[in-house]
């Protein structure tokens, strides 16, 4: 053996002994299939494992993918003599055999797998030294328009081969805003939302980026990196809405025909149309070249405009950008004739109407577009029936349709009605409309009452509202059922308070005088009423209403005894709850309509707090008021007339009590479960809450807390948490196992403060699972176990004695019954 080989074996032996490989277990063992993991790049001559041979085996043999790196010593030491490289071979598959002295295989071969684990020994490298790309302005943010790619020879399943992309620089960087972003996993470069909105090829058509890539997921300063320049050209966005389109309605062109076009920035987009609103039919389509067609005739009178959207999607059906709005206006043609608003337009003219007066307007319509030549209408009278006293009595304004009287005034007795045929035309169509003109009587006759005085009427003041108290009648000789003959009745004198109203029968002109408001003897006992009869149509000049159009009657109201009436239904007052007994707290007033004296009394004074002066209605306190018992005290005041029928009425009296500080603080509840676990290991504290029964102000409650006795200060202390809560804390741990009653002084901090002393029972007890536990023997009212057993045995003994006595008596009674039965059978005669 050479000197070099001897030294090598000596090194292996030393490493073998110092690392514990000689011990059976983790680093040595019998010949069997094995798997090992070794980091690449380690120093050579590293031991891997020692296989133990069983006789007659005396040596080992190594075969397989050794690559001149792995060797095995005759004593079974497996090692590598060169550094491993995962990028050259990630897994070495070896076979180990045990040989005897003659070189024959006695065991194996068994497989031994060596996995070479990766270390970060390779830097990432971009596939290109320079990248170029282009993007359209207004492209969708976040959608990559180009990619940069890098590789790393390290294991991609580990951090060593995990690559992270980042944009290091953007030039130019307008207003310090990044227009581009990169997907740090895929290397896809896209626009940011700001870039999608602000990129403009007219301002900056070219941008330069510096993109870096780092391994180790970019998480450590020991990672390797590379960078590459990227040049980007900004192109004009051609995905723009087209100009609004105008289509002539009911076009005779062959359908479908092209009306406009849209185009995505790149070929291959899938186009579709989306209606903005639901319509029975959508008369548009788009092909995959972006050409938009109208598919059927349009009718402006049905729908004068359409708005819809053009959508561009990729092959996966995802939108490439925002939809474009397409606007289509339907151009009008004259395809509608004029129409009359009604089959016959009826107008009226008074027989004394002056020449040139307007009679009325004939209204016609045209469905074509307004304010265009297609909808301009012209009017012309083509016939008048009858032509009496002559033809051409009427004129129609050419463009407005207004009819006028042009030759002379009309007389109803000669011709009560005229019929006109009026031609209405637009530039292509003509329509005939009909007008009926009725000559109506002029209002030259006044209404005349059948009698001028309807005498005296007498009604009690409690007559029901709505009652008819009188029927009146006037007549008018003008034409019936016109404004000249219709009569309206109006009271002109004697009813200043509006207690009466008059309704007119439209068929007979009969007037019904009714009560609109209650009568009141005490206010007005006698009404002298004057009624005027008038027409809704004005009288002709020279004719006036006179005494024949008016009538009178006298209404006498009789007295009815009524209950007193309060000046208001609810009387309200406010006083402090601390007012002295006998203080006046309110006042009520009532009057009797007949002028009788009134006596006052109270009803519903359930607490007996008030009394009322029976003569004046003044209300006084007779007991101590208490806001905490009732803050709003309600009673009824009864007013009774003195004499007469002793009628009475009631009103409400509401007394609001304002608060004074008259309730000392107290605990918000009864604290019965406060405890500390015994023995106390460290000072502790408990929380308690206080309140009082006075009214809560907007500032809330502000109590102060202190111990009720100086003797407690060596063991306890009280500290305020807020206006209503405080801590009770122990000062030491040396407390006995018992109940402590701690007195607490609580003050309410008012200008005239009140304080209360309360007691907090605190128990020191043994605890089980943080709960206070007391044995049954120590609980008041519960007997100890021995006593309970004695009581149970005594109870069972008493029950046993009672059962024995009952059983003995039942047995004795049964024996006596049997003996009597036997005697009776001896004297009973036999029967055949």
C-alpha cells in the first residue's frame, strides 16, 4: 500500500472513530437497502455509513452510478471522495454486495440511493439580454402585454430555485407615478390603473424599464440576482366609441346593412353587443370583424333612439377592456298623417259674442318628430253647416287651430248649432276634423225667489250639525242646465260665525239650508238671515241683481242646559318634588254656558297628594310629593254646575315633578356572592357598583367611595374606577376563613350631598376550580352526615313500628271474622 493510501485510510479511520460511526445504530448496521441525503458541495472524504458483514463475508463491493465519487472500504465504510453536484446528477443509485475471501457474493447486492440535496450555488439568468414590447393606451390594468423570463439551475422545489421579479426603474417617471407593474411570480408586465388612464403616445411614446430577478424567493440578503433592460413602445388605443349614428326610419335598403364599426387593438378579439335596456326586439348585430349592422326597419314613433354596448373578449371569454357605448338616433320621415284629438270637438259661443272673439281651439296631433317640417300642421275650414245667416261666419288660425267669430253676432233662436269641417294637413298628408259650435243663451235673466220672506224658525241649540232647517227656491228663465240658469245661494247677512251653509240641487235649483256648526244660545240667540241667489255665469252688461234675487228668514235659538266648559282640555304645571304641603301647584278654570256657578273636584288622586279649591279651581299639595314614585302625576278635574241639572264635565291636570337630591346612594344590587379563595396568596380586589333613585342628569352620576370605618383601613382600601364603580381591595393576605362585612361610605357629590353607608359581605373560603366551596357540615341549616344518618334510621324505625301494629291488628280482625263464620255455619240448617 502506498504512503498516500495509508494516509487516506488513517484519516478515514480517525473520522470514523471520532464521529461515533463505530457504534451500532444510526451510522452503522447490517447490509440492507438504504437511502441517504447529502448536500452538494461538501468537502470530500465524508463518511456516509458502515455496513456490517456476517460470516463468511469478509469484504464489500460497490457498483452502480458511482461516477468515481463513491467508494467502500473492505470493512464496509461507504464514503465519497469528491464534492457532489446536484446539477450534474441529483440521485446516485448504487449497489453494495458482501463477498467472502474468495470474492464470491454471499449477501446482496442491495440498493443504496444517494439523494444530492441542493444548495444555492447558481445565480438566476434572464433568457435574453434585452427585451422589447408594446402596449396600447387605455389597455386593461393588470393584464400582461409581455413577459420576461429567467432560469436558475438550482432545485425549483426549494427556495434556491424560487425566482422573484421586480421593476427597479421606470424612465420617464412622470409625477413619480409608476405606469407599469410586474407579476413577481410569472414575470408578466402590465399597466397599473394610473398607467391605463394616463399613458399617451403623443406625450411619451417610449418607456425604459430595468427589471431584476432574485432567487431564494427574494427573502434573504444571500440571494443571487440578475437584471435586464426592457424597452416599451406605447401605441394609440383604437378601441374607441364611434361617432353617433343616424338611421332613417323605415329605410328601404336591404337588411342587414352596416351602420358603424369598432376594432380592438389586436387581432383575435371576440365581439358581442349588449343592450342597455330591455326591449322586445334588439335590431342590431356585430360580426367578428367588429362591423355593426341594423337588422330590420326602425320606427321613430316606437323608439326614437337606441343606446347599447360593444364588448371585446379574449378566447377565454374575459373582457379585454371596458365596453364601448354605441348611440343610434332614428331619423324621422313624414310617415304619419295628422290625427284629430276627438271625433268631434264641441265649442260654445254666447249669442251676444263680439266679432273677433275667440271661440276655442281645434287640437290635432302628428306622430312625426316635433319641431320639424314633418309635424307642422296647417288648418283650413272647408265647410260650414248651416250657411245661415251666411257662409264664412267663422275663421280658423292657419297654424294654431284657434276659431274666431268674424262676420256678425249669433242668435240662438235663429240657429242654435253650427258644424264645421276643418282640413288639417302636413306637407304630405291631409285629415278632416269636425267641430260642433253650440250657440248658448246669454245670461240676461236674474234668479227670482218664489217668496221673499220665509218667516220665523225656532231650533234648540243642541240641534245636530248637518240638519236641514229650511228649504228655499228660486227660478231662472235662462237656458236650462247652463251657467246662465244654474243658481248658487249665498248668505250675505246674519251668520258672521259661519254656522249655516246652503246646498243647491243641480237639477231643480232647490236650496237646502243646513247647520254647518253647532248653534249657541249664549252667543247669539236670534239670527236675521239674508240669502242672495246668483248665477255662476256673469250677467250681461246692463243687467243687475235686485231685491227679487234675495230672501230673508229669522232663526231663533232656544236655550238648552249645558255642562260647564273648561278653557282647555289639558292643564299642565311643573313644581319641585320638595315643595311644602299646602303649596299652590296649578289652576283650572271652567264656565257654565248658562252662567251658573261651578264647583270643582278631583278624580283619580290615587296617592292623595292634591286638593282643589271647589270655588276657584286652584290646586294645592296636601302631602309630600315624590318624583321617584311618579314623575308625571295625572288627575282629572271635574267641574259641576251648581243648581240646574248639576251637569258636569272633566279635564286633565298633569303635574310634572322636578327632582331634588333626596335619595342617598345605594348598591345597585344585593352582593351575596363576593369571595376570595382561602388562603389568599396575593392581595386581590373586587368590583361593585352604586346608584341612587334621583333623576339622572346629563352629566351622569359622580359618586365618591370610602371605607365606612377607620378600623377597616389596615386591612382594606377602596379606590374609585368611575362615577358609579369602585374597587374593594385587600391590603395583605392574612385573613381568616370566614365572612367579613365591609362597610362602605358612598357620597353623591351634589351641592347638598347625601351619603349612604352600605355593607359588602366578602367571604374567604376554600376554592375548588375557582369556586367557593364549603362542606355541608359548615353550611347553616344543613345537618352533618352522622346526624343525617341517625335521622334517616329513626324515621325508618318509626315506619316499621307503624306497619307492624297495622299488620297485627289486621291479622287479629281476620281471626275473629273466621270464628264468627264457623259459628254461623254450625247453626245453619241443611237443605235438600
